C-alpha cells in the first residue's frame, strides 16, 4: 500500500471535517450511500419480481400493494426501480474504474516521459475529445455491438482522455519537486516513482475526477439505454424503463417517474459529493471542462 | 496575434484530421467484418460479397481512407446504405433542421444563463441564489431525455401548447417546423444553461470581491452601472470557454432530445443510422461533429483573447 506524506495526512484529516461540516456535501454522501444500501438490499426490499408479471393489472396507479404502481406489462415499478439501482451502480462502478485507471496511467506517463510520447498522447486526447461523447459511443456500439463489456470499453474510450488531460496537468506540478527528483536520481523505475511519489500527491485530483466522472457515466449509460443501445428488455434499467413507458406518459406517468427520481437523486448525490470533495481538497472542479 | 490565431488554426486542422483517422479506423479496423455486421449473421456469402464490393472493402485500407477523406473535403460523403442517396444531400437537409433548434437553444440558454448566473452571484447564499443553484444542480443531474420527457409531460400533455411528437418529415418548410422547435430547444437550453450558470456564479462572486469593483463602488457609481459596465465584462471572460464547450455538447445533446420528440434532424438521423448500420452516414456525422467542435474551440480562444488585453499582448510577444 502507498503511504501518505505528513502534509497529505493532514489534508485527509481536514476532508473528514468538511464532509460532516458542509450540509450539501453531507446530503450528497447520504444520497449516494442510500442508493448503495437500497441496491444491496434490493432482493430483500423489493416486494415483487422485477422481470415477471405477478398477475397485477397493467398501468395500475400507485396503491398499497404497488407503492409506485405497475407498468404497461403489469410489473411492479418499485421492484424494477430497486433492481435497476443494482445495474446502474455496477455498470457505473465498472466503467468509472476503467476510465480512472486508464486515464490516470496515461496522464502520469505522459507527464513523466514528456517528449514525443506526451505530444502524441495529447494530440490523440484532443482528437477523441473533439467527437461529441454520444456520437463517439454510438460509433463504437454500431461497430462492436452492445453488451456490458463493449459498453465499458466504449465509455472508457470516450472519458479516459479527459481524465488523462487533468491528471497530466496535476502530475506536471509534482514531478519537478525535489523528492521526485531524488527518487529518480536513486535510479528507481518509472512505475515505482509514479506509484510511490507522484500518485499519492495527486490523489486529491484523481478522487475528485472519480466522483465527477461517475455522475457523467450514470447519465451517459442511461441515455444510451434510453436510445435503445444499452440494456435490452426486460432488464429493469432506468433509462430503458423511461423509454418503454414513453408512449404511456399521459396515462401512467408513475411508471416513468420512479426511475426518473432514482436517476436524478443518484446523480445529484454524486455531483454534491464531487463538489464537496473538490472544495475540501482545494481542487478546481471546472478544470476538466464539460465535454 | 495573427500568428497565434494561425497556430491555433493549424492545431484545429490537425485535431480534425486525427479525429477523421480515428473515426475511420474505428469503423473499418475493429475486429469483425463490417459487411457481416450490416447484413446480420445469417446472410448468404453472395450477399456479403456484394456488400463488400459496394462498400469497397476489397481495396486496401489506406486507399479507402484516402478516397473517403478526399471525397469528404469536396463535400462528397458517399452514398447511404439504406436510401442509396448521396449522404451529403440528406445531411444538408437535416443539418438545417438541427441548426434551427440549436440556434434557438443557444439564444435561450445563454440569456437564461446570463440572467440566472448574475442574479445568483449577486445574491450569494441568499434565497435567489439558493433557488437558482439548486435548480441548476438538478438541471445538470438529469439526463437530457428526462428533462425532455418532463417538458413534454408539462407542455404537451398537461397543458397542450406544443406538439409532443413531430409529424413533419425532414423536408418540411421552416414554417411547418416552427411549433415543433420550442420543446426540444428548451430541453437543450436547460442543460446547457445549468453548467454555464454554475461557472458564471463563481465568476461573478470573484469579480464582485475584486479591488476594481470596490473602487467603482466607492466612487459612488450606481449599482447597476458597477455590475453591467465594470464587473460583468471581466466576469464573462472565464465563461467564454464553457459556453463554447456547451455549444459543442449540443451536438451530442440533440441526438437524445430529437429522439424524444422524433424531430427530423441530425440526431434522429444518427440514431436511425446506428439502427440500420448505415456506416457512411454515421462517419459523416461524426466527422461533422469533430469539425464543429474544433472550430468552436478555436472561436472561443480567439474571443477570449479579444476580451482579455493581457492575453492579447502575450500572444503578440
């Protein structure tokens, strides 16, 4: 495990203070935590199956038996929404981890090696970022087909470059410092220098990026499902649920409303958490832009 | 200054060229045969062979890339695999329709963002700021299809002022499309404004706390004059890039929002192209997106330079 320097440890102590000090940050972490608990406990909490019709009437308004009503196939909307959280959280976690690992590795190496590698990588980053996210994703989906792993790969391809750019900028500030120079002078290898000296000191930037990208990944994956290129029916994916019930919007708004509320609370939670982290760690959140 | 602009322009051209290479390679060099992908797994070998000839897949990769790129530079993006019409014709028609919503969304979004961002910044931590900040966070946190769906629920179902679904085809006249423009444009402008508001709010707060604004106040100038003539120009500066990024984002946003309303623009064309595996159309749209993004970034850099005398001087030196 990597160890934190003295300054680093003090900063992390301050983080704990800010997390409990700012109301909106606390709300953010509570929202994300609640989503985690609900997703983990979905099999216990969900009153019905998320996939099968349980003999209930289709488009039944919310009642004591079906708290969030039923959809056009008579499935319990609450159960579907609860199980949908498991999908949303696993997909988001996997994709975000991929994005952060690839982005951090590429960004660190570009900052460490500089020279032609840095030039080439940054031009490629510019090129990837210049194609609108959804379009880039759709190109990959068209060629490679859908499915969870293709989706993870596609999301990593479109978001890792932005992370690489931010991480590179942060690493460039750390690498000229004396302790990194000392480690290089000792003859340590690039991996050792980066993981032991550089990474612990840009961990704040990486952490804020993680929270921020996670919120975008949720939006991106649900949009893709909504367009019909993500999860396949009868999956209780939130984006897919909104798409399936679109034609019933006027008669059965509840069937769309539950997944919409779930999506919005998760992303608001992630955004507030990212804001709070950025503020307490002193990282400029806007640095990465919005592309 | 001209040298700076020229360098930026060269960089933009390089970016678009790399993007074109990436798009082409993504479509043609990824594992799996494109012809089989298009026709499905149970296509006859003859059909696959015919499709390979139609796509020109039997020629070497670099020659195909060269042909595609030189065609694209002359405005020829090949033929659609579905309609067998030139891609460029369809693209021009759809582009006009999308530009209609995009223009409306940009105007609405920037006006909304300017008013809300400045009000929020000036009333920091009091109720107007709390309200605007909460709403913009919600706007940022909801996918475009959710905002579009909620707008449709409110203004097409509950209060039927606008159509929920567009029935006009791609070649409809502007007058026919006019009533259908508002909901998609509003949905886009809400998301766009949400980001700009957050940026502008911080920027206004920083500027209002600066010494030159304090001086202007102490000179006894009217508050409105202090804000509009002194604070706003420098508060807008950091926002220029965010605005440009958001306009570029619109290109992706239209894909989702147009689908919600079935608006006959580039977005719906994209989704159809993906469904039908119409690769020439998809390639053309992706390249168009990359070129627009690069141009917008270039424009943002130039505008930022014109607004900031310090940057202007440094660029000359």
